[in-house]
């Protein structure tokens, strides 16, 4: 956008962020004491970077509060998994409950943050993450609709560009929607975006300048 100063948008690294660095960034941004759900896929990595000092309580929709990091080696118990069927650990005080009770937590507004993957996010915060509309694709919405509408804040983790170089942050979603106006932040390998009432703000960039980022996208961006 011509005439807008970009000095308030720091470029934090010379290269785009990898999956683990992005997960570490999301973990750092979650407020202490929050109740959080981590979606299937890339968001699961966030659990590995939460600190004890943050006192975050992780919820998984298959019926657990107090989930710890992903289990490795001798920690693996195939009866202790998250919603993505990945073996996880449990923290002191962890609890288990019926699937219906788990969805009551989600739908009742008891989660402060959920972190989800996405195929597309619109400039208005609409989320599309369960189906591309391709005739041979297998739809898998799971609890994403409940999380998207029930959590107080919805963070999305995704690569900014598709394999053919098109932005996944779009003027409007072309894939079936999961939720409308629900996304508050988008964490990507190239930038962190804040979805606000004024528009899409760029908080920081990775491996690109603000100007270069504008050239990759079809939506107006606000600096800072």
C-alpha cells in the first residue's frame, strides 16, 4: 500500500521459519495460564516448546486435559494419544473424560486459544481447513468447527504459499468454510499476521521484507 511506513515491521530472520521455529514462536505468544487446544498436524509441535512457567493446560478433543509434549522413545504409550493419534505424555494433574464432555468444553467457550492448520484464511478471518473441494479428497472436519467457533482466540499455523506459489491468506476463501470471522492471528513461515477490524496487519517477517511480502499477496497489508 503506497505511502505507508514499513519501519514498524521488523524482519526477524534472513530465511523463512522452519516448522519447529514457528512452533516455538506460537508457544511463546500464548498467555500464561491459558487453556489451549492444539489441532492435528503442525500445531501439535507447539506442545514441545511450552514452558512450565507458562502454566498452560492443553486440551485434546478425544478427552484429556493436562496433555504434555509429544512422547518419544520409552515414553510412548499407544493408549495415550491426542486427537491426531500421536502418542503424547501427561502432566501432573492430567484428567480424562468422555468425548461429549470434551466437546462441551470446546463449545462452551472454555478454551482461551486453539491453534489450527489451514488450507486458506480470508482477510476477514474466515477459516477453511477441512476440505479443498477436490472430488477425490476425503473431507475430515473432526472438531475443527467446534474449536473455531468456541475458542476465544483462533491462531492458524501454515505455510504462506501453496506449492504453486499462491498465497493461502486470500481476499475470500474459495474452499468450504470451517468458521466465519474466527481467526485472530496467522503464523506462517514468512510472516505473522494479525486479523483486525482495520485489516490484516503484519507484525514481523521472516526471510522477506514487508514490500516483498506485499508482492506475494492479493490483499492489502497494514504495517505494524
